[in-house]
C-alpha cells in the first residue's frame, strides 16, 4: 500500500503532468487520506497539500495551520506557504511568530520568506522586529535582493522613517516602480509634499498605483486641494484614488464633495461604502449614515466589521433603539463575533440608547471578555447612575487580573459622582495614580471635582482645580459653579463664574446660574449687571431640542414646536398634563429660565413648552402603557422639567428615560435614578 501511495499512477499530486490543480475543491479528502495512510510527512505530498489550503481560491488558513502543526520536519517551502497565507489573511502576528519558530529550528529564510515577514512587520508597526529582520537579511546575504529591498523601502516608508527608506532605495541596482511608489506614498503621507511631487515629476514611468499613492498620501497629510489636482490629472481614475479622495474630504468636513465623488464612481467597493458611512458618522450626519447603510444592504453587499461599527455608532448618537436591535439581530444571523470591538460597540450602543438590561445581556454573553468590554459596561452603568453595579464589576475585573485603563477610571469616577460616593471616588482617583501609575487627564479631574462639588466640599474642589497641571475646561468650572449654587457659597460661585466666562463668554448657562445666586442673596444690582452683560455680549441660550423614536422613525421637537403632524393632539395632551400636575401640587420652578424673559406667567409658559415635555406628550399618545418612553435631549434637563417628569411617571404610571447632554435619568414611580439634581 505504501508503494501505491508513492506511485504517480495512484496519487494525483505526483503525476508528471502536474494535474493536481484540478482537485483544489477536495483538499480535505487528500488530507484525510494521508493521515490514514501515514504519508503526511512525505515532503512533496505535505507541501502540495499545504499549497492547496493556502491557495487564494480556497484560503483555508485554519486547516493549513492544523496541517502545518502536524508536520514533523517542515520544508522551507512549507514555512514560506504558511507565513505568506498568514500575512494575506491579516494575521501578521501569527506570521512573525512562525518566522521566529522557523529561525529557531535552524531553517534559513530565503528571498520568498523575508518580503512576507517584512510586510507583516510593516502592517503591525512592529519596528523592533522589522529592524531585526532587516539585520538578518543583511547577515544571510539577501541585503541586495530586489524583492527584499523593495519590501524594506515600503516598510520604512509606512513607519515614516523616510531617511532609512531612501537609503535602502538608493542602494538598489534595479529601482523598480513598486519601490518608487512606496517612497512617494511615504513622503506624501509624512507631509513632505514637495519631495513626493519631485519624485513623481521625475518618473519616466507611472502606473495606476503611482497616481493613487500620491493622491492617498496627500489626503492623509491633509493636503486635500493638492490631492484633488493630482486626482483630476489622472489618465484613469482608480478605485483606490476615489476611495482616498472620499476619505480625505470626509476627514476635513467636506461631506458634499465626498458625496459627489461617490455618486460619480463607476464601480464601488465595500471600502467605498465604508468610507462614506464612517464619514457621515464622523461629521455628525447620523441619519445619512444609517440611510447609506440600508442602501448598502439593498445592493446585496455584506457589511464588514468596519461597516457595522460605523452603523452602531450612528445609532448610539441618535439613540434609535429599534435600529440598534435590528443591527444586533443581523450580526447574530450572519455570525459576527462579539469577542472584539464589535462587542464593545454593541454594549455602548445599548447603554446610549437607554437599555442597560440589553447592554448587560450582551456583556454576559461574551465568553472571552476583554478590557474594552469591561470598560464599556462600567461606563454605561456609570452614565445611568447605577453606581453599585459599576463598582461591583470594577472590583471583579481587578480580582481576575484585568488591568483597568484611563477610560475605565472615567466610568467608575462618573458612577461615584452621580451616586454621591465621595470617599469611594477619592480612593479610586488616588488608586489610579498610585497603584496603576495612570496620569490623570482633564476628564479625570472633572469627575473628581464633580464628586466633591456635589457633596459640598467646595474649598477642596477649588484647591484641586488650582493644582491641576493643565488648564481647567468649561465642564470643571460649571461643576464648581453648580456646587456653589446648591450649597449657597456666593464667593466661590463668583470665582467659578469669572473663570467660566473667561473660558467661554458665550455660555448662557453660566449667566443664568450666577444671576440666580445673586437673586437668592438679594443682590438685585448684581442681577441687573449680569442681565446687561448678557445683552451687551448677545448671549442667548441654544434652542432645546428633543427626539423620541416611534416605529422606527425619529420625531424631533423644539421649544414651542407646532410643526408636527399630531401637533393638535400633542398640545391637548400638554394641557391635560398641566392640569394633572397642578392637582398633584406642582409649583413651577422658574429659577433657571433665561433672564431676558420677564414676568412669572411668561416664564411658566416657557417651561410648559420645553421640548422634552412635547416629546413626553407624543409618547403618552402613541406608545403602549408598558413601553418605556425614551427621549434624547441636546441640553441638560432643567430643574422644573426634572420634577415634572418625576410626577408624570406617577400620574401616568409610565417609565420615562431621558438622556440629556450630561447623563441618563430613569424616572419611575416618582423617583429618578440620579442621586441628586442641579
């Protein structure tokens, strides 16, 4: 039987006419046969079987790796095949690990091995390993190999080490087009546009990649006008150049020009669609991002992880929960793995859409939880005021040896802030510095100051602010100002307001809070001064805007809005709400109404037409009693609307979830998830 196996008449791999390429659809059958007959380690057979698994038409890397691990003495050809396949499948870490094994086994790489490994090092930005491979190439006599040199030029150019790239290039006897393209791309993307253009102009021969490399490089270093000039001169515009221009336009905010190019494209790749969807999301055009995502699916294209990430981010920004649930179902149906960044994005999406129950289910379903998953759920819980759960998970991740990073601590500190946990928050802030050696950012200081201000430790908060190594931002000064108002400290309030006006003179909220503090202290002359300052500077409050989703559509309301098709019913319900609130003993709190609105009745009328109340009215009319009413608002909820929503949750026996620009508020049975409110 052994002789038969080795005879060319029996084995198609050994036939003289090399006709084994007609069998690529059945490599598993041959694999099973060689395992059964014990001939797997025949060098010729194993190499040819491995070549089938790694053939681009089959590209079965998992079985190729399994086969390779079964080989007792892999040949150089086998090492080359498996390393190349790993790089082609974007598993460069595996390729470099295999190369290390190969060298340790005493197998000397050749001119086929080295370019693949160098390419893998370039992709991973593995500078140390790449330079080691370069040194090895010189040591074993491949320093002058054309393909090795070309790969080295490309690698150093991608790292921005243009001096080394040029040095290798200058030593090349045969300066091929590929190396020249790499140099042009490298110089352009690293900002040396003049030298890139000089090389381009000196070239006697240019191919499609030359033009595309220059366009791409110019776009990546922000030279979008120069990129467009080159793009317009291209004799034949490639898919890569179109994609590069679209990316460039999106990154500099010229969405309409990106859209024009996308519409002109004769052929679009998935990268083209991804660039547009991600670009819309980057520029805050979330509706357009989701519309294009739907169009991609209608075209019959299968989205990639990148596509799904952009769509989920757009959903998170709009808080359209039904769209998020649909995308989640699509991911499950088509086998998208949640072990990586998709799981993190899904947790974040549910958190920002107000469904922590769903976020927790996703988190618990991930078998191999990474730091990103832990951080996402902790940040979400903190955002929703669920401090106990956030702290429990934080301590659990530490117990299992997971090391938190700076964003994890922002989530935990935020949770402590909303729950009023001063001692715990202070302990965690100093744990971050002392135990984990993380340098606090302005966001960390902001959370810590907020914790102290909410608890009335204003002097301590002031000292922290004054000792910060960076300039405090608007959020920090507003925390100190709000805390001063709540705890009646006019002196620190004036200090905070002065610094806040200096940081952002057009921020209307500062003037309103300061005026209220003066009014409470009976300093009416100061109230008049603040009013005059506002008028002189033309300060006005941003228009309040609230969104509510119903049956897959997002309904938008602004203060006093009467443009909605159900406007008559909405205002009738508002009148009913007002009467029921009055019966429940509600007295409007007009303290946060802008100073330019005079008269108590006018102020009360302004409050009654706040955008979130219109959204609540719409929700009460259109949504079943068991369905939570979920609202997203662009500004912070005012004191009066906060109290009103508490009462409405009792009056109508409804759960109401409001996401404002600060946090989530879960209203149920007359209470809110936030520990305090100001």
